[in-house]
C-alpha cells in the first residue's frame, strides 16, 4: 500500500512540475511582437514596404547608395496581420539587424528612438540587410534580406 501511495505522490509531483514548466499560450502572445512585415520611412515618406515577405513594388525593393553617402533618420514600423503599422515601446524589445558584409554598409541606431537608424555606404559592393525585432536574446521577427548596392 505504501508503495502505491508513494508512486502516486511521485507521479502527481512529476505531472505538476511538467505542467508548470510549459509555456502559457496566453502570456506568450503578449511576449512576442506579431509582425508580418515592415515599413521603412524617411520622415513621413515611405521608402520601402515589405508585407508577408513580399516587397511592395510601389516603393524601393533595394537600397542604392553611393560610396560615402548616408541615409539618415530611417524609421522602421512593423506591420500586423491586418497590414496596420505599429511600434512597440516594450523595454524587452529592440531593433536588431544583420548586414551580410559590414565592410560595405554600416547601420547606426539612434539613441533617442529605438526604431530609428542611419545607414552609411562604406565602400563599393553589394550586401544584404535584415531588420529584426529582438526580444531579449532572440528575434521575434526577421525581415527578408534587403538588397543594398553601393556604387562609386
């Protein structure tokens, strides 16, 4: 009888530990920014719009710069499932990026707006830029690779 009771208690404790460690789907929805795309703006002008992985042909589908040239004060807005723009002020979220060849292009984030940055063309060549929403140490969103061409 003691063995059955002991086995039952151990099984209940194991079930309790397993169920408590599972992610709560309701809170997880609030922890992750649900973006389907992004809009890149310069002031109020849309430079680029990417929705569900597709570049909107009404805007740029690649960034072209001359060596030494910069695009300043670019601001990224993310698109939700309905195509509406949003930015999150959640302290756990930040702008992230990957530049395939950092000898060609440099991204400098702004200190006064976490979704704003400058791009500077360092030397002639082509590279790709990926823009991300970072949630602590992992990306919640990754844009498709954005082609960047730097000419002399």
